[in-house]
C-alpha cells in the first residue's frame, strides 16, 4: 500500500467530502474515488459510506483511519529527520494554527516577539476553528494551535498537551455613534432592545447565556458569514455584536468595543503535540502569554466594582493548565 493513498483516505475522513479532499490534495475527484476504491479492495472491506452531506468512515474505516494517522505522522517525522540530518541544521518551519479572532492580533504579535528574541525562524499561520485545529495538531500538521474553549468546547485528548493562556472577557462592539459608545462598562440589560448579529454558534451561545443570567433575551436577528461580515453589520448600524476582548485593538475605525458588566468569558488555550516538539515551541508559548496579557483590558477600563468581579473570575481559573471546568461555556 502506498502512503499517498493512506493520506488521501485520511483527508477524505477529515473533510467528509471526496470533492473537498480532491481540492486540498490537488487531485481530481475521480482520482480520489479510485484511490479509496483500490484501498477498499486491498483491505477487503468498505471504508467509507455516503450520507446526505458527504461521506464518513465505516466502523472498519474509523479503525483504519486511526492507525493510518499514526503511521503518516511517523512517516512525516522520519522525512523531516532525514532532511535535518542532510542539511546539518534544524530548519523545519514552525506551523502555527489559530482561531480567526486570535489570528487577527494576538498570534501575529507573539510571532513578532519570537522573531525579535529568537532570531530568524521559518513559520506559517493557518486560521481555523478550534475543532479543526485540534485535528490538525493530532495529524502532525501543526506544531502549536491557539484555540478557545467556547461552545462546543475542547475534547480531553491524551494525544495533545493543553495549556491555558488567559481567560478572555467578551465585549460588545457598537457603531461609533451609538449612545453607549465611549462609556464605561455597560450592563446587558441596557442593550435589551438592540438587534444582535452573530457569525458562529459558539459566540451566539455565550451571548444567550449571558443575557439569560441577566433576565433578558438577546435578539440575534442577523447572521454573518465571518467576523469581518459581523463587524460590517455593526459599522453600518444594522446591529451590535459580541466580540472577544483580545480583538479590541484590531477593530476597524468605524466601530468601538465597550466592556460588559460581569462579561461572558472563554479560555484561550494552546494545543501542542506530546511528541516531536518544534525547538521554537517553548519560546512561542512565552510570547503568546505576553501577547495575551497586553491584549487584555486593564482594570482602569472597568472601574472599581467591575474590577473586583474580573479579579475573582481570573482567580477562579488560575492554575488551570490541562483541563477546563465543564460548567464553563465552550467554543
């Protein structure tokens, strides 16, 4: 069996689509179908089955997928080790993944700090959702993933090392001419009559839970395709929106972020493989910690009463490095 075919099968399982796998691998869909069919003939058992939205592995296919992933990771490590030995120096690029909100500010700032302190390092940045990035770490595609535990959360996976960087406090983003713009922390009850826009289920779940705790409801009437679309709806006065606090310095000029009283929170974590760590991983984790601290709103932005609540929230989560409280909201 050729490892190329194994890689095709694993990609089909990850994407759940023959056409999507063909596009990522730069093959034709018919070529992908032939490779999967040939693999099934060799193994003597169906490996994938079709459903309404694509394909998924059969029970036998799922067993093979797990072993194929482990084999491909080891093969990739072997190739990298040979290349390093050939070149006489370690020159593997540092592959970093991040959710869109973290790729917009915190992670680039951390990489700048890494390059400033560690010297030239080849690197790449792959944005994605937390679940996707988790899978890419397991697959050996990423050395570090910077993710959040907002709904639907992060699995407890023994294959990855998880480290809590910070607790991110969500904020409300408003048009610059909104009556609450430029003020101190605003209570969600003061926004009960507003229309909200959301771009993902995780953020919407945080907003609804926060509103319910305050005894009001959040009218999420508009859906945006992504963060940029959500901010455009706010800037043009169609809605207001919930955003991560770490994003407030990376916003466009025609919107403004305002702190919330007792805001909803999400944990920001790093995921790294337990084996074959990149030499620059530890230094990058230090820079990520510093970048998160810089991006976090200061106590002066909240006032005395809200500051006490913020400090209590941070204290509850301090020391959490390998797991997350299951009663907290997840991404």
